[in-house]
C-alpha cells in the first residue's frame, strides 16, 4: 500500500513536536502512583498480568489481524488498534517482559491511515464512534511514546488531534443531548451507528464521544496547543451539562470522562473539575454500579449486561479520585470493584468477559459472554498493570499502601517487600530491604470493614494514628525492619445500593470487601437477618439455621466461570422477616 504523503514526517515536524512537548507540572504536593519500574508484582496479580499478556499475543491480536477495515470494526476505526497498543505497552511495563508485536504495530500504522492521517472514512461533520475509537489510539500512542521515547508515535497522535478532532470543534455545541434524538434503546454488544443529527453521526453507545475526549486530554498533556485546549474545553462543558441518567448514557464512556476530568484538573490546576468528577462518580455509584461492583452498561437500562471495560474504568477512576481528594471511601470502592467485579470477570484464558448485571432485574450472577475479546480483553491489559502500579503511592517522604498484594517496591534508597494472602488471610507483612533515610512514614490503609487491626514493628505492638483511613507509622526505618498488620473480617448483611431498587427487604451477604453468593442459582430467602458463620478451615460460609452455603464471588480465574451455563450464584437475599 502506498503511504499517504503526511506519513513521511519531515524533520521540521519532529522539531515542532519536541518543542511543544511540555514537561509535567510540578507535582511535589500531590500523591503520585509509583512508577512501573519501581514495583515488581508477584503472586496472584502477577499471574493475572502474565495470563492476559499471553492472551494478547495469540492469533486474534497478531499485527496482521489488528488493523481492521471500518466494516470489520463495526464502525469503530481506531478502537481495536488503540486498545491493543495501550494494553501491550502497559503489560510490558508491569511484567518486565518484552512484547513480541508492539513495535510492529507502530511500524504498520502509517500504511493504514487515510489521506488525512487517521483511520476510517473521512466524514463531513462528526462520527461519534470514530472519535471514540481514536480516543483509544491517542492514549495508546501517548503511552507508547512515554514508554519508548519514539517521536513518531507522538507525531501520529498530533495528526489525529489536528485532522480529526479540531475540525469538529464548531459543532460540539450541537451534540444531541436529548433521549428523543436517539433511535436505539439498546445497542449491539459492541455498539452500532444510528441516526445523524446536527452533523453528528450517533452511536447506540450514547456518549461514547467522551472516550475521545479523554484521549485528547491525554495527548494534550504532551502538546499544549491552545486549539486543542479549545476543543477539550468545549467537550468538557458538553459533558458537564448532560443528564447522564436521563440520556441513558453509556457508563463506560461516562467513567472514562470522569478520568479525563481528573487528568485535565491535574494539567490545568482547575480543582473545580475534581468536584465535578466526584459528582459524576456518585451518579455512577447510585445508578450505574451493580451489587457486586460491576456495571450496568447504560444508565437506566438494567436488563442488559456488564462490561469489564467500564469496570476497569471505575476502578481507575475511584483510585484517581482518592489521590485527588484523600477521601478513603474511594479506595473502599476501588478495592470492592477489583475483588468482586474486575477480578471475577477475568476468564481462565486471561481474557475478560461480560456477566448479567446483578441488582435491579437479576438477583443472581451468571455469565453473559465468555469473553469480550474485541474490547474488554485489551482493557484488562490496562486495568491489571494499573492495579500493580496503584499498589503504592508516594508524597514526599511518605509511602502510602492503599491495597495489600504480594510484591516488592523500591524508591530511591528505600526497598520494601510485601507478603500477604489478603483478603483471605489475616496478616500483611512488610520487610524493609534497605533504607537511607528516604522513608520517614509508612502509611497503611485501614478500611472500615477491617476489624481489630493490630500493627507491630519488629514484634512490638505500636499505636499508629489513623488519619483519613490510613495508619501512619513514622520512625527511622532500618534494613531488616519487619512491619506486620493483623486484622479480621466479619460476615454481615448489607442493603442494596442502587437508588432504583425500592424493595428494602433485599440484602446481600459480605465478608469484609468480598461479596458472597450461593453455589447454586436458587433464590435465596431468609427470615430476619440470620447470622452468617464461616466454616472452619475454609472460605465457605453458612447461613445460621439453614443449609445455604455461601462463598466469595471472587475467584482466581476459575475455569468453571467460562462454562456459560455452569456458573451461577444467587447473591441477593429476600428478607421475609421484615
């Protein structure tokens, strides 16, 4: 195929790209996630990352199969390409493993771009799905550039921003925000193009244009072109003016937009955007989150399916909201999302699949799609590496530990190893490998469902002040120091959270951060709220005075989950004693 003329990047363009690439703002006052290079994941999370990486190097994701025609993509040019590049880039950094095909994908990209430098058809006006797909491509190229320093990746991103996004700026204000402007009540599994209104070619995935917005914001962190800022500002104002529930917006796109607001707040210093992001998160929590912390695919469309893409976005958004606000409730949300939603949708082949959404219409959990290999498996290649990265945050001489996982961590002259079976064990152990005085405070998260936490340093119990959900251990640390956190969980009943559930007799059983369900799909009924007792030596539970056995929904890529009609858990109990 003949290369488009723009693909022959002149030296002056490379110079301009270098000139407009700005260093990040001074972030010394912020809580920052650890660099990938400083964390070595181990145990379960490492296994999940490697399994997902293996899946993303199988036939479906080979370079010759990644670049789809617009027809093959179902009208989503840039989507598969961007998600695959992003996933391989992040998996490589989280695992320390060299990807087989990543560089080849970047080298092949120019041959598939149209005359204006992006993928797909050149449309008059705006194509919502095309902008969404290129949001992923922008993010993938930006992360590839961050990983490799390859200026060509950033130059491709610049052309996409200039040629695809900037021209739609005048009609952003005309984006159809009313439900009656949409033809589709429920889209296909991967969404479908619908009607054209006000110059906008619309998608059944209502609001997916905001995935494009987040990608453009990601690129803007490298290129502070005022024209790009104008486009971003118009998209942000559009998003802030939409009634997400009223328009039945896609929850995935809405959560991606929340992450975009947080990134834009970081770039611009506009903290009002943090407040706006928190408000949309609460809307999602009230109307878009299922009872096992997965997602309804669209607001107010409850009888559909979940989407791991959105689950991963919700996990990342919750962690990022904590970093921006220091409100530990976001970490409680994130942990429950990871354990009950994100981890449970990873299948035994390393990919990610969709479930029936637990809550408003379905009181039991079952499989909807064994694997959504066309989108969600690639997003697993972002969510799992971010879970590794989010294991530690730093601010000055303080190391925050928001989640408990097997790993090692080093920063400056400080090294830590962490050993735990959390959430199934009762102890987390940290060992200081080396310390040159860089570490002054080790800050350990104490969630509200952790009972009787006890912290010891070198075997001696200490009293650590708890501030904003964290126990702060401040001392002069020495190599060989051992810090232990012992804790317990208690099983209990919780009311359901979705605001559209009006039946107050419905409950779900939990054990700490874990949601419990039966091993069968039979309806779960109780009289009153009977005690839940753990069976000694197991992680099974029994409801007192019944034969109903409960177990965590969480699993370690249980092969049974991939057997579509073999996995069913009754989760929501009807309290007939009220």
